[in-house]
C-alpha cells in the first residue's frame, strides 16, 4: 500500500506539472523498464553496453519535447545500432524492446501535451487501467473458478477478468462523465476497450515472463515487483488511446481527440 501511494503521488505530480519534468519522469521510468527488459532477455548482469542503452532510452524522454518524434529517432536509433554490435543473439529482443519503449515514451508525452486536456486524459486512462487491475486481482482471489490462460498465467481466472472489465468500465465511465461532456456511450465503449487492452497487455507480459522463465520483471518496487509488472496493463491502453485521439483530432491534439466528440 505504501508503494502504491508513492507511485500514485509521483504520477499525479508529474502529470500536473507536465512539460520537461513530466518528460524526464517518463524517460526515467521507461529506462528503468528497459533495464528489466535487458536483464530478462539476456539473462545476464548489466554490462557497459546495456547501461548505454538504458541511458539513451532515458534521454529520449527529454529529446521528445525538444524535437518531437525526430528526438525519439535521434536517441532510440543509435541505441538500436549499438544493440547490433552487442551480439546478434539478443539483437531482435533488444531492438523490439527499444522500439516499444521509444513508441510508448512518445505516445505518453504526446497524450499529456501542454494543456489541461492532457491531465484529464491521463487521469481517465490511469483510472480505467488501474481499477481494472485491482478489481481483477480481488475478484479473482475471492471468486476463483476457471483459469483464463493457464499456460501463460496460472493465477488469472475468468472471474478476475470479468470483474476487472466490469469495474474498470463502470469507474471509467464515471470519470468520463466528470472530465468531459461528450456522449456517455462513447465513454462506455472507450472504457470497455481500454480495460480489455489493459488485460491484454498484462497477459502479454505474462507470456514474455513465462518464455524467459521468470516470475517478476524486477524487484525495484517493494510488494509490487518491477516497473514492467506495474506498467504492462498501461502499454496497450496507451497505444489504444493514442491511436483513437490521433485519428479523431490529429497528432497535435491527441488528448482532445480522445475526450471531446
């Protein structure tokens, strides 16, 4: 609970402040996630090359406000080239991780933008994803029942998935009605879609961990595991709302495109 309170506080403060502070926090967080990715796919301790990759991921957070997606390319691009010289055996996994985290960094900072719409969009997205996570955990523990994907994640149940979807959708709709005057049914559909995307991201990371035979991506957060373990549900959710907002209002107004219809 203490860890969760700290995480919420950091998220809320950085989301409110925005600008370079938010970009720096996003870069550092995803750099930490890439650190876990690097040790997971190579199954070895970090070396100088891995540390350089982590540094470039962190730098991409600050590069994005300065140069947009060109800043991501200017930092993640050299990281990808460097990964090729670090051994072809792990190159596909390294490249995949770098590309994914670079995309997420750009998407998250774009969603925040510079105005209050980005704050509201961040609150809405975070509420749906983390409510789904919590409700799935508690309903799965209390009700139990048939396993959702026993080969991928033996602890997940259908009751947890349904409970998470129901609660994430309902709470998301409530937040939607508070932060925007757009039609309720759009909020309902978006909340349901984000909740499902969040659960898909959770299963996706579980499949990766099962492939590499690890239980947690890391132990940096007491009682929670690693950064990847906390952000897996957010991954597909961020990509979904980024696409929806960009298609509706353009890349310059992603948050507004998400919230106002």
